[in-house]
C-alpha cells in the first residue's frame, strides 16, 4: 500500500474518532441538562424556601431551617 493511502486511512480514522467524541459529548451534555429538571421541587412550609432534592425521596429536609416537607407541585 502506498504512503498516501495510509495517510488517508489515518486521517479518515482521526476524523471518525473526533466525530464520535463530539457525538458522545452531545449525549453527555443532554443527560446533564435533563438531570436537574427531573429533580423534585420542595417548598418549605416554615420558611417558604424553594429547593430541589432527589426525585426518589418522599419527604425532604429544608436546607434553610431543617423542617421536613412534602413535595411541591406546580
Ligand atoms: Zn425551611
């Protein structure tokens, strides 16, 4: 095989690798963006502070005053 062919194969592979990396980053960025939106919103009944917590938890403690609150629905 000629050196030119090897160079073109190398460049093609490099381009494909960079493209794949960009695609993976796009997927990761989307996962990060959709992450906080799925968090459950809580509103403290005592000090009315709005905060988010894990969606798996039923009740969450207020970071401001420590009162346990129910999930807040919009
Ligand atoms: Zn509070």
